[in-house]
C-alpha cells in the first residue's frame, strides 16, 4: 500500500502550541537538568557573576523548572522574574516555594513577549540553545526581552554564541553502505545493486543529532559564525552564515559534516565556555550531523572549504535549515540543504 506523507505549513500559533507542549512534560526537563555539563556550567557562571547579580533584578527567559532563577537567587539577586510560557511553570512555583525562595523568585506564566514586568532588569539569564544552536528559534525571545526589559549596561548570560563545522567520517554509514556487498556471501543472493538506493536513503537531507566520536573528526573544526547577544538582531537571525576552511588530518572518506556550538559567559577572571564540541564531554545537544550525497576520499592536508547558512524553515519558523556549499580537494562546489525531520505527527497530514 502506498503511503504519502506530505508536510503541511503550520501557522505560528500552532507551531508555538506544539513547541510549548514539548516543554510541558517531565522528560525534557529531566534530560536538561541531568545534563551536568549544561546545568553545572550555568551554575558556575551565575556564581562567578555574583558581583553583577547581588542585589540586582534578574529576568530568566524561559525558566522551565526555575533552576536558573534559583541559582540567581542563591547568588544574591534581589528579585528574579522567572518567565515561563508552558505548564511546567506550575512545577517551578512548587520548586521555588520548596527552596524557600518565593520571597525573591516570582514565577510568571506567559510568553516573554506578552508578560508585563513591574520593572526593568539588570541581568537576563536564559538557556535558549537548540540543536545546532538555532533550532527552536528561542533566541528571538531573548532578544525581545533584551530590547524590552534590559536596562542600559545590563548583563546577558550567556553573552556570546559561536558555531563550528568539521568534516567527519561516520563509520556506521560506511558499514551500512558496505553491508549490501556482504549479502551474497551470507545468503547466496547478490544485493550489491542496492548500494545506490541505500546511499540515497542513508545520506539524506535530514539533520541527524548524534554523538560524533573524536576519532571520526577529520580536521580541526572551523568557526563559521559568532553571535554577540548584546548586539545581534532578530533580522540577522533570519540568515546566520559564514565561510569555513579545514585541512584534513590524513587519508579517509569524508561522508558528513558535523556542526556544533559553544556559548560563552563573561566572568570577572576569565570567560566560561559551555561547549558542545565532540572534543569535549558530551551534552544532550550532541552534534548535528549533515551527510553528503556520497563519500569523498581525502588525504593529508586536502582542503575542505565552503559556506554554511542557517535559517528558519518556511514550514515552521521554529525548525532550522542548514545549507552548505562545499568543495573537497579538486571537487567543484556542491550544495545541499538539510532540515530537522518532523518529529511531531501534527506537522504532517
Ligand atoms: C531549553 S528550556 C530551559 C529551561 C530552564 N531554564 C533550564 O535551564 O532548565 C527553555 C524553556 O523556555 C520556555 N520558553 C521558550 N520560549 C519562551 C518564551 N517566548 N516565553 C516564555 N517561555 C519560553 C520553554 O517552554 C522551556 O521551558
């Protein structure tokens, strides 16, 4: 039976409903709080910024369970507005009370774009990063909060985000492509003619979220974009782009790129970096893997160059697309556009 799945463009309120529903369940908050690299880096950054926080008014954009708001109160904030749009706000109220912080942390249920705070704030804290940094487009809400509620000279935690790319060789893909050549030995049926089809299916245009092993990274990663949260605009987020150049470490077959990000917290001594690099301890963001149409052989110092462009999908502004123009060695420029697969059944008809 043939089965056609057609993508439907979702209106903004439906996109937002699906998005906020995804944060109403315990699982995602469990995953985030259990991500020790993430949660502990925020905690340390807030503690190290206690000079800027003590006695000040803080806005936590997208407070979730209220964990960052409580860190800020523990660092001496006079008042924390914990703004959260979805029903997890009810749990945040309980957690705040349970920690005897309800005199300083006020949970406000609503979107940061619609709530009315009684005063402007000196500090904004937010954990807004999605897969490949920009998936979910939550940074737009932080920028709204900055422009509407942050006093001049106020602090944003984190204050900078950077995006990186590196060519990789995913051995699982190599094995899966090779598999069709092994069937004849096992069962006496030659299925090697499946290899082109397998390649098209496996090396598709989905952004795959996966943990990349250090040994599979084929060059030093190249930074292709930097966002200064004090100055970047919503308009600039409509296309975040930049060039890259890498040189391969040795002989291998490049079959994908991996994209990852860092965010940086200003600290009085030295900046603190939350990194999602494959060279650093794993986080729940893992890395975004973008498969080429076909593997390309490289040797030591083969240049891998190109341009990456990231922008919200036309179907849903909360979904990210990544377009890569790339050239490997002598190869002429190739182009491929990747998107996050639809995980929600409501996004299909
Ligand atoms: C990545 S989670 C972080 C939660 C919490 N700050 C933490 O660190 O565990 C982002 C949260 O922001 C909320 N959120 C996203 N956009 C928002 C907006 N415009 N206004 C209010 N809350 C928002 C989501 O519902 C979600 O709970």
